[in-house]
C-alpha cells in the first residue's frame, strides 16, 4: 500500500513540475512578496492573532508579553505524554530606532503549551534589555511548529518617559490576569500597576466619547489636529490592588503625576462593543455610504429596525441580497473595531473607513512611521510573440502614525498622495447591491 502511495505521489509531483516548467515558458511568474503583511488584517489568512504588551520595569529592562488565544492554537496528542500540546517559537528582534534602527537585543523562547480545560488564553513573557530615552520597535515572529505557520508583527514602544503608557500594566482585579486590551467591559474591575516606584495618587482624566467620522479619502483636506480636552480630572488614593471600574462610556487617561499629560488609557465603548447589536448602533457606520437625509430618516423612524432593513433592501433589490450585504458590511465593521480601535471605535478611524468600503487590503507594507495598503487593480496582460507578461498594479492608501497621548494605534491617511481613490464608484457599487472591488471596476 505504501509503495502505491509513493508512486502516486511521484506521479502527481512530476505532473505539477511539468506544468510549472511549461507555464514558465509562456509567462513571467510573480514571486512571493516576503514584505507583504496583508494577512495581519485578513482573518481568513491569519489563524493566529497574538496580542502584545510592553512594560518598562527599569531604565535598562523591559518585559515583552505575548498572549495566545486557546481557540487559535493547534494542539496535538502525538507526543510521549499523549496529551494535547501546542508547539510555538517566539523570536524577538529589538531595534533602537533613535539611532537609525540598530539591533539592540534579541530574545527567543521555545514553548510547549499543554492544553488546560477551560483556559481561554496563555501568556508568556520575555525580558528585553533597553536604554533610557530611546524609541524602539520589536520585530516579532511567531512560529507554529506543528502547522509550519509564521506570523510577523511589529510592536513600537519607547523609554523616553517614566510616566508614559509603557510604565503601566493593567490586570483583572479578581483573576489577576494581564490585560492586553484597553477596552473594558461594562462593570469590569481592574487594577492598574505602576512599575517605576511608589506613588500616592492616581489622576484620572475623563474625556467624552469621540463621535466624529473621517471625511472620504477623495477629499484633499489638511490633517486635522485633535483638540480634545478632558471634561473632568479626579484624584484618588493610589494602590495597585485597588479595584477600579469605569461605568460611564468614554475615555479615561490615568496618570500618577499631575504635572504630565502622559499615562495609561482605558476605554469604555459601550455594552455591545465591538459588535453592532441594535439598529441604533448599526445605523452609525452607514455614514460612509448613506446620505444625511437617509440617516435622519432611519434615526427618527418609529421602528428603526424596519427603516434600516428598508435601506439595505433598496440597495440589494431583495431580502436575500440585502442579508448578504449586511453580513459583509458589518463583518468589516466588527474587524475594523478589532484591528484599528485607538481612542475611538475602529470603524470611526480612517483605516477603518477604507477597510469597510474596500475590504481587506491585498498588500500591506509597514514602516516605523506608518503603513501602506494596496488594492489590486485589473491585471494587464502584454503579449509579444508566443509569450506574455502580467503586470499587477495597485491602488495604494498611505497611512502615517500619529503621536497621541490617548493611543499608540492612531493613524491618518496621507490625502495629498491619494488622488485617485475610486471612492464614488465604490459607494455607487454598494448602493447597487455590489460589494466593491478595485480589481473589478467594470462590475459597477
């Protein structure tokens, strides 16, 4: 039986090799783009979505923590113990970008994760050597040894100040678990730990929720300056075991010094975040494709759900198509919240706007100061004799990282570089019941 399998395998491999050679004579093959990180924003391409956390513990040391979700790990019982074990390798290269991206430290950890019943996540911490007063970026590679999958991420942080967000860590008050997400559930109690010495007071600045949405990328507008002042500042006695809860929707900047505007940010973005569970919430992201009159009609309707359904049925032409449009549109809203939330919901950000209307990008390139998204245009074939070459062209959106005391995930679109966006065609496509794709403009 084994010989039959080997013979069959060789035949298939030989056929594939022959076809590959034959095709190479007719066309120019595209090589794999090793710098493309588009899988980071495409859940269908990325089975592992680790979370990261940085804590500066002193002037010369930091802790780099990684969280894995149990349902994203691959466990196998093919081991001497006969128990479910996941095999993961974490590799970290730390670059000092204040001095021209110089390699400052490395860390490697081979871990065997034994599956524990009912445990939703696993956290591992690696030490890093740093110097005071510098900007850093940690290049992280996660290797799933069983599935042979590699996921790469870039985590920026700095040691410039003893009062910025990288000197704090938050944890659940009851479970004492390290929290990697600043968005808290309603009535969730947390502890905030300051790593750089004893302090007496914690100053909490409260900001109202940010409700604005970005302008379409086709509008060439100057960058907006965030003039966002706190509504209230409250001082409380500090203790790293004190339970803290933020019941009111909004933004909370916590600092151990009254003299600085730096600190650790918590967000309360509502009970249902990141999902859209009510017609009122589902109406808001329609601002990208509905008119102001249409939005006002839905908001003022006696039965807002019926009004919302009617909008989508008019777009789709029938109930079944409307359901499919709703599924795709609000799935993108959900993932925008997951990937791009800063001091506001991810769908309200400029990256979220592009993600919702255009979908997951085909190319993503990251730099220290930003990232570039590419959407594939229609393929152009150039014939010459018996050969032809294929040219791939992309519509690119460039996003620049913005310094923000409330978030390290704040990016804005470089509008001066985005002259042709297909925005009007994209909106027209959605309103005709067609999910827009840049590489299929003829379908509009």
